[in-house]
C-alpha cells in the first residue's frame, strides 16, 4: 500500500530522476507513436489541422495512493498546473487507494461527472500493488499506445533500460480520454507538460470527429 509514495522513493533513491515511474514510464516508442499517430495527425494537416481541436478541456485528476492526501499531492499539483497553464480546466480532483475496484469506480465517477479527460497519477509500475493500469485498461474502447511509447522513450533518455519497468498508458473511453501517469513528481511533470497538456485538445478533437 502506499505504493505511490514507496515507489517514488525507491525509484528516486535508485537515481532515476523520474522516481517511481520514471524508470519505465517514459520509454516512448518514438517510432510507433510517430507512425501511428502521425497517420491521425496527417489526416488533419490538410487544411483543417486543428479545426476540431477542443481548445479548453475539462480534466479530472485522480491520485492513486494510500499515503497521500489531496493537501499533500505534489504529483497531482504538478499535473493540474501543467494543464491549467496550457489553458485547460481542472474540473475535479480525487484521491483513491490503490485497489482495483476503487480505482475503476473513481475513474467511472469522474467520467460520469462530465470531464473530457481523466489523468491518473500513481500505480503504473511493476510491484504487486501497482494496479492502476490493471483497473483502467479494461475500460478502454481503444488504446492509445503512442502515449506510453513516448513516455518510456523520454524516460529511457534519462534512466536507460529501467524505463521498461513502466506501464504508463492511455486509452479512449467512449468519446473521452484517460491517461495513466506515474506517481513521482518528475515523471508526472514529464507526462503532463511534454505530452498531455500540449496535445490533449487535438487528441480529443480526433476522438470526437
């Protein structure tokens, strides 16, 4: 339990700047993302490149941890700030224990509340209590593999082959998006600032075309 905090500590102490999931959460298979997503982006570069973008996205942030509180949630704060700085709205923030049913219910509740995108932080590693991905992947109508590939690629540039330990992922649920980010501050910053915040409006536009 409390894996978010524990993982972050263990990974940070291991010298991996992205802490808990920097180790593997940044391996972004650059090739696949560029390839698969390039096709999508390509379709929209002919005249209406950003015509269907969602300019202001309503985002729900879900922190998965038994050791944090919403008043002590640095990774969640970083994600919220990155998204707000990009012009998006943080519609709701929640915290849930690292239990499969609780995580699944919390994500479903955020989507029911009307958010466009859910960003989770924590529980994306390989330890037995890292269950965020196990809880959320079954909800996906379609995966967005390029997110995890790019994330691990960025991580590999910093921490080397340990980047493969991350299971950071994303997918489409109905006409919304869910991104699973790690629980460490550095990894959350990388995922939110470099990947999610600048691209989520365009990705949501593609999903809703």
